[in-house]
């Protein structure tokens, strides 16, 4: 699980506090606060709070998904991973080439149309409507809620580490300052505040990434010079698999390609687009935006490797120091300030999305599955956002190993419990209620059992085999098998309006 561990930042970052960094950081947080205050004034209904009133445009969607997808990983964990694994690290981001079209054309359009005909607000609700099953909706909501707390804790920890590196306030204060700032605009403005913040910081991420890439070429003497230097010292760096085995590389490609279809903090945003017909342009625009942002991911990793091999940079004690070390020594301080602000902003974006998704599961999906929707759903949604955030903040203060485990568990749980019922269920008329329930339960049990046994040291799979990959494959097979076996039962029936969506 090396890539996932790298994405779940747990190691301290070097202190980067400088007057320019502090000024830009403070300025950025003030802008975020202003956006949050304005969004709060525009958030009046439950639909505003959870799905931005279904009124966002294509560019807002692209930038919001960009921010939620890449988070702080592209800036911190990713370059360190390239530095360590070489081209093997690219198997984490290569799936983007197929994930964007799959999400837009296979999943997002039907999901948005389903929202049009049934007014759904969440992914578990979409599952419940598709299969006419409160049980499926409830199980999906439980899975989302469990996964959100653990996965959100890893992002809160990463945010605390970045804030500590910039302001030098200590990890504990960094966790709660970051959580507090995000909570301030998320509680009032809901997902609408997150969308507008994402637009601002998505542009910042792409611009900073391109500029940093230019400096990596300058510092390393160009890609050709860096390649020759690295290959002389490490011939495997630019090989097809890098430092990974072929099985590990392909496993990560599969998990990140298919598993991305079930990440609620990303997929949930497709419920918000104003015009579903605009989704035809989403793959092109999203891929261009993400490729621009990934220039930093690739460029810094290669440049730091070349600089270390050439003796111009001291060997890294911690791979996550790659970006801070390069920025502070080889780029203008104002650019370093923008990148570090972008790191904090990207993580805050993901945290905000998790707050919203978790609150929806708690106050909308679970009560709906039980037939008891609260009378003041917007108010309870805000209260739930605070409660989930506090729980995640407390969890983030646990040991790094445990927090990393919770994040890995959360990512795998999202994939194995949501992908079959959503991605297959919205495209296959033969999917049944029994298949959906069985696949969600399978993903939940396998992920829990094998991640816990691996964490406790009782059992581990061979190198290259991941629990996330196993649970996703098992869940898909169970979904298909049970659906085929029950295809003639009452669970195979589809409501007429939902059938129209499936055939669209």
C-alpha cells in the first residue's frame, strides 16, 4: 500500500516559516473566510447545503473535482513517491486518462438525470432509489460514514502538518486551526462554500504547478541532462515499472482506475452540475487541468532525484521533504509561498467534501433508510458537520500508523461498497436489489477483516496484492453473481422513471 501511505501524510514536514510564506498563508485564509461568509448568505435550503442547489457550471465542476481528487498528495506525497519509486509512481495517476471519461459518460450523466427525476441528494440515496431498497441505502450510508471519519482524519492530519510547517504552531494546534477554518465555512456555506473555494484554489494549483515545473527544468539542466544523470546511478528509475513489481504497478492502476468511481467526495459533485449535457466536455477539460497540475508531481520528483544524485542537494531523510527542499532552495520565495498555500487549500477542499458527505449520510441517508427524516434537516446537517469534524480532529491526533490505517481502510471501503452498485447498477438493467446488498456487505466485511488483520500483523498478502484491490474485485464478482441468480425475482424490478434514466 505504498502509494496510499504516501497520500496519507503522516511524517513531519521541515519547517518552512518565512515572512513571505506567513503573509501569503494568512492572506489565503482570509480569502477563504470571505468566500465562506458569502456562501453562507446564499445557503438557505438543504439542497443548497448538500448539492449547491444543483446550479454549478462546467468549469466550477472541473476545478472542484480537480481539488478534491488531487488534494495535498500531488504537492507533498506524490513528488516524494516519484523520487523513491521512479516511473512506478506514475501508475497512481495514469488511470486519470480512463477515469475521467468513465466517470462522465458511464456514471455522472445518469446520476445527474436520476437526481432530476427523483431529487436525490446523495450517492447512498441514488443506490436506494435505483434498487428500491432502504437496506441498500442504509448499508451504503453506514459504509460512507465509517470511511469518512477515518479518511478525513488522515487529511486533517496532513493539514495540521502543513500549517505547522508554515506557521510553526505545533502539530496539535495545526490540526485544530486547519479544522476550525474549514469548519467555519463548511458549516455555514455547506458544499457551496467548498465549490467556490475549490475554484479559487484549483486555478492556483494549476498555475503554481506549471511555474514549478519550469524551475525544475532550469535547476536540473533540462529533462535530458537529468535523465542521463539519474540513469547512471539508478537504471531502474525510468524503467516501465520503476521500483515496483509489475503486479504491484498493475494492481495500483486497477485500484485507482476503477476505485475512483466510488469515491463520494468526488462523485458526489456530479449531482451539482446545472446542465448534464455539459458533461460531454468534462473528460477533455478535466484531463487537461489535471495534467497541468501533475507537472509538479512528476517534475519535482525527477528534479530532486537528479539533484541528490549530482550532489547539489543532500539526500532526503524523508521522501515527503522533496517538495519543501526543492521549493526553498531552487524557486523564488513567493512561488514557494503560493505552493504551500495551495497544499493547505487542496487539503481543506477534500476535508470540506468529506464533512458534507459524512453529514449527509448521518442526517439524510440513515434516517431516510429508517423512514424517519428529521424535520429541520439543514440545521441537523450543520450540527452533524461539526460533530464529524471534531471526531476526525481527535482521531488525527492518534499515532500516525493508526491514522494511515484508517485512511487506507476508508479508501478501500468507498471503492468496494459503492462502485458495483453505482457504476454497474446505473448501466445494467439486470442488476438486482439482492446483488447490491450482497456486494456492499461483501466490501464492508472483506475490507474490515483484512485491513485489521494486516494492521495487527496477523496476516498480510504477497507483495503487490492489496486489500483494496481484493475487496473491489470480490465485491464486483458478488454483485454480478448474485444479480444473475436473482434476475427473475422481485428485486430485479425497476421503477418506470428510473428505467428511463438507465436507458438514457
